[in-house]
């Protein structure tokens, strides 16, 4: 089976999908996937390859590659996410919650807003959701991440100081005959 890997930009997870017929895929190319609740934008991170017995993600299916106009519209949508980020951070500060929001991603259909934050300890954010729900349309997904995952999303150095510390793979296994 020929497969490729993509990063779901709404939930920031890697998915493995079957390569669609008569479609040319390139690295970092934006694509549209169909999920159970909504369509999501993903970015190709693994080029197509044949892998017998590969397991593909059942919850997402490939719809199409995005054209230039759709990419421009999606980028404009993500620019609005900065305003949402500021609103959510202001609401958290007003409630005296020790949360640092660093990234907000708005879904393709604007049904879901994913918000990532860091905090030193677990937070009960039910009051925050009550405060921001009237101002923000759509389903709000809050995700607490550790500093290493934060560096993976926003880029920059990891906790060890190197930008690629977790991405470096040293193959020490020898090929078997």
C-alpha cells in the first residue's frame, strides 16, 4: 500500500493516509482532510512510499490539495487567530489563571478553535470557557502542553537549547542479511 504522512494543523498530530489516485503530493503541501465532525487542513510531512501492511488513520480521509486562493483564505483565517489568542489570554488573566497561551488555530470551516497553553500545574478552566464562549463562535478545544511540545509547535530551541534535539535520529542498527 502506498502511504504518506501529514500533520493535522488543527490538532497538531501526525496522520498516516493512503495516497490518493492521480494526485501528485509534495513536501509541505497544504491539503484538505475530511474528519467525522469537520474538514481540516493538514501539511504533508512524509513523502509517499510503499509500505506493505501499513496502518492508516481511519478517522481522516484525503479530500484534495489546496489551490493558491484557498491557501490565501486559510492564511487570512489564521491571522484572525491572533485576536482570539489575545482575547483568551486577557480572560485568563482577568480570572487570575496562571496560563500562558502561545498558539491558536482556527479550523477550516471555523467550527473549532484549538488553543494551546502552558502552565506550571493543572488548571480548572471551566470558568474561562464560560467567560470566552459568548465572544467566540465555535467549539473551543484547550490543550495544555509541556515546554518541549510548545517548542515543536512554535519552533525555536527545545529544552536542551538545540532546535532539532528530538528530531535527530542516529541509526545504530546494522542491516541484517
